[in-house]
């Protein structure tokens, strides 16, 4: 039901609400309610790419397929995936209406982390957020604290973790409330934590609250015959997409991050 927007770089997301139930009477019948159907306009905000060059002699010595298969895999593993994760989490944490709970958990005990998670799940349970679609994203350090606690205290409750359909560990280097995407000028590529960004401890996301869509992903290798000024092979990569939240589903998002410096 998603539609193209009226302008370039836009999509329109349906937002639907309906009236509740009323009394049914045998002489009158049904009460009359309404369906409120409207669209939210969202803008594609992620447009990133790179072209990689390698001299034809280097390719011949390495073997063309081996060279670009390995280079492509390395690009995805070390650059594309980390940046895509960092962008996704920062967009969610920075979305208007999402409150970020400040908590210093750098030296926290497992009981502190469990209490923070229980506070989040209680709030979501009361807001009727579907438990079966909640994802917990958490740093490996804090997940390790919970794992060690469970092993050392088998009789102590950590059942709050059953309130999530999946627990995903996210390295701290990808887990900030705000990042800066480097333009590639002056040989500065990739991303970095923004000056006013904060390290995220954990994030709980209900799947249906998130709009995450890659509209255009392309990767292609060009031979030296296709390049006019270089005796090189070239690989180009581009990714164009959107990470957004549905404005009427914000109860399904909770973020805990370190206090501002």
C-alpha cells in the first residue's frame, strides 16, 4: 500500500485508524463509526556510493574474479554493513517523538540491566505493543554481563529476556544516537560518531514500527576497455534507501544511551 510521493525522493506510507465498538441494539442495530485513512510522506535520506580502482596488472596477477569477489565481500563486511547498521540505529534514536533514556551502564551489574529492560517491557506491555515482534539490540558487553549472571545464578530470574522475539548484539562502534556520514572529500570516507552523539546501551524495536527499505542497490565491475583515462578495472557500488518510523507506532521503540558528555 506504499505509494510514490508527489516529489522525487518521497514515498507515502498509509496510516489507518478505526473507531472502537459501540452497543448493538436490536431495534436500531449498529452504532456508526469511521475509518480514518491518510498518508504520511517520508523522504529517502540515504544515498551513498563509491568507485574502487585497481590497476590492470594487479588484477592479472591476482586473477580478475578472485580480486573483485574478495574486494566486494570486504566492502560489504567492513564498510557497507557497519555503516548501514549505524545509520539505521541513529535514525531510529534521533526520530522526533522517540525519547532516549539516559543511563550510565558502563559499570552496571546484571541486575541493573535487567531492571532497565523490565522497565521498558512493562511500558510496552501496558501500551499493548506486540511482544512477539519486539527486537532487543544490545552491546556485546552488556549481553555478556547478562550471560555471565545467568550462568552463575541459575535460580535467579532473567525472564524479562523472554519478552523479546530476538536478542541481537550490536558492537558499540555501530551503536550511537547520532552519526556523521563522511562525504569522501579529503579522503574521509565512511562514518563516525557525531560530536553530540551518545553511545547506545540497548534499543528495543517493535518490527512494524520501522520503515526500512533499500530502493536501489547496484554493484558493477568495469573493464579497462570501458575506461578512457585509466588502464584499470573499476568497481562501483551505490545504495539508496530510507530508514523511518511510523508516527503512530512510536510506543514500540525504546532507547537507552549514555548520558550526554
